């Protein structure tokens, strides 16, 4: 056989260099796809963690508010009793009354620093969200449905009612028919 004879070229196997370039291209595509998947996973994990952090912070704030509200509910009757003691003290008991007054002022100050405020709604329109009607009393037309007298002050913390004001509400006279 003559090696100089020309034979028609038949499809040949890809050259090793071409195959190597294709393999490298496929590997690069795989690496980029995996990189993109990991980046997306990292972004989602970061967002999930941020949402978790915010939720836990909100829950901690709510737990603190519940704790403060519970403390306030327990202290409010003490404040009421001190007010009654001051109101009923006799002139001869001036030093006792002064001591009770100082304790009362200190307790009231502590409550105020912690966001607990009292309210006395005398003259306001009765609102069952803020007031508890203990009694009704006949009243002139302009005072019907309004708070005539406050029996016990109301207390609230951050806009939440700890104890509604206990009140007497004006009532319309019944017409005899």
C-alpha cells in the first residue's frame, strides 16, 4: 500500500484539545450553576434569619409588656389603698399621713416611669372600653351617657387598659306612660 495515495477523509474523532475544551466548558457551567444555587441558598438563609431575629425581638418586647402589665395590675390596688388612707387621715395624724403621702408619691412616680398612667374620666362620654359602670344615676339631659363620678381611677400601660375606671354613669329619667 502506498502511503502517498490520497483517501477521502472520513469523520474523525474530535481532537483531544477540542474534547478538553468542551469538558472544561461543561465543568465551568456546572460550577457556575452550583455557585448560583449556593448563593441563592445563602440569600434565603440570610433572609430567614433576619425574619427570625425580628420575630424574636418582637416576642421579647411583648413578653416585657406583659410582665410590666402584670406588675402594674398588682400594684394599682396598693396605690388605691394609699389614696384612701390619705383621704381618711385625721388632722391629728399628720405625721402618719405625711409618711403615707410620701410612699404614695414614690409608688406613683415608679409607675409613671414605667409607662403606667392613671386617668379620671369625669365628664367624658361613657366608653365601655375605658370605663366600668358600677352605678347609674338620674341626670339632666346633657349628662345622660356621661361619667358623673369616678369611684376608682382607671390605669393604662402603653394605651392598653390595665383596669378600667370604675364610674357612675348618667341615666335618663323614665317617663311614666
